[in-house]
C-alpha cells in the first residue's frame, strides 16, 4: 500500500471549575477576556472559542503536519488556558462530564446560534454539559470523503471505548464508561452517519433534512463522522475529551492512520464490508456502557470479543499506515496504556470522593504534570 500523510487538527472542550469544590462555574467570558488582555489569543497555536454553556471553553488547533505539532499545540494552549483560568480563580478540567451535581443556574452563551438551539431543543440543550474531542484530517475531495466516511464507520465502537472518560453525572456513578455519549445521543442529528453510495446521495440526504426542517443547513449535522462545511476535512466527533495531553496525541495519530487506510483501500477499490445501522448503533452503545471492561461488538463480523482483541484488530489494520507516518510510537503507547491501565473513566472511578475525582482530573489536565 502507498500512503499520503495528511495534515490534522484537533478541538478540545474543557470544563471551567471552582478550585475548591470542583463544580462547574460560568467563567468563560472572564477567562477569554484575560487571554485577550494579555495578547495570548494572537500568540496561541489554536483558536479559543465559546461553547454552548459559559462553563465550557474550547480550543481548535491550527493545522498540524505532525503529532509533535499536535503535542505542542495542546501543551501551549492548555498552559495558556490554565493561567487565564487561575487568574480568575478557576481551574481547567479535561473530562467528558463533570462528576458533581449540576449547577441550578443556567449559563447559556449569548450567541444567536446557541440561543436558537436552546429555544428549539429546550431541556436537551440545557443538559448538554458535555465535553468532547474532535479530530480533523485533511480531505480536499468530498466525493472521496464520503467513501472514507463509509469505510471508517466500522471503527466507531472501539474508538468510543478507548476514549471513554465520563462515568459520573449529576453526583452519581451512571454505570457507563461514557455517559457523555448517552447525553449527546439525544440530539436529533447525533450518532453514526448512514452509508452513502456517492456524494450525490450524501447531498440528497442533506437536502432532505433541510427541506423537512430537521436542520437549517449542513453545518448543523453532528454525526460521529462528518464532512465539515468550513474546512476541507473529515471530522471525527465521537470521543470524550481525554484528560492527558499524550492521550489526545495518540488518539489523533490513530484517527489519521484510520483515514489513511481508508483512502488507500478506496484507491484500490477494496469492497466495503456491509454494516447494518442497528448493529452499529448497538455496538457503539455497548462501548459507551462498558468501555474497555467487557467484550465489545465488531459491527462487521457481529462477534462479541474481548475489548483488547478488538483494539488489536484495529492496530493490525492500520499498522502499514502508522509505519508510513514515522510516528507510530505515541499511538502504540496510547493503545498499550488503555489495555494495561484502562481509560480515563477507569481512572476516575479509582479517584475516591467526587471532589477528589475532579481534583485529579484538574491535576492531569495541566501539561507535564506528574502522573500517578
């Protein structure tokens, strides 16, 4: 197989929390004002953005040519955000949900898009106190992008399992490794994309959704894999935001290799294994429920097999692409860590009282912190 190594980008959504109690606090405006006042926004290798709620803040990296670029972008941006947060008596926390009771006061970001979403979706929008990690891989050809999206659907269950980092919600253990997934799944345009025969088939689906009032335009599609309208990429949106920088670096490398494999297979006209939508949806739910602590479903073969075995299938499939990048080590280290020590959800469950869980997440969010 021959491979072209694409550029990548990453987005992370962070919690803003009280440094003493660990509860979410709506400090986004103050933190962003501090960053602007000190000129950090111009110097950062990322764009800093509001999210739906004011107790959230998001980074979107510049285009990265290597995983070292990704690491630098995440490290510099997190440090800048930590400093700005602390200047406002706030801490930065990177996890899919906040474990503590939900704040009673609503703190929606006053932007027209977010206000319209809240007006329409009501409680679903108000409850959307969730934090994800989105990975973009360069994709100039949208026709190719549709076929790559088709090929990558099979890996969504294992990607959900290895990034699980949200076991707690509103003060209780939910029993899920990724409860963020269950909250997000309520959104009408969330979930895995369908299989599309062509770009015309994909565009027909978009047109139908606009015609029936489901979405205003294509940018309101929030599938687990999508083709963004503003940038020429394919975007993977299913992951909980991970706590440690090295986890995100490894995950970005994993996604890049999956896309490289899919492009190579498409160029060779290798047939796409059919997947029933119901099987895929169940397999993703099962992964969100159990993470890496149970058997998982391979949606192609319909087998139930050990989580580490499914991850090994993925790693074996992408091995040639990984080797072509020359950056296999961070990806392998991420996979090994998940198998040996579990996911972020597993670490949270070992953290004791919920306030201690948040404190541990805060400590691990800071780049180059000493890890347990």
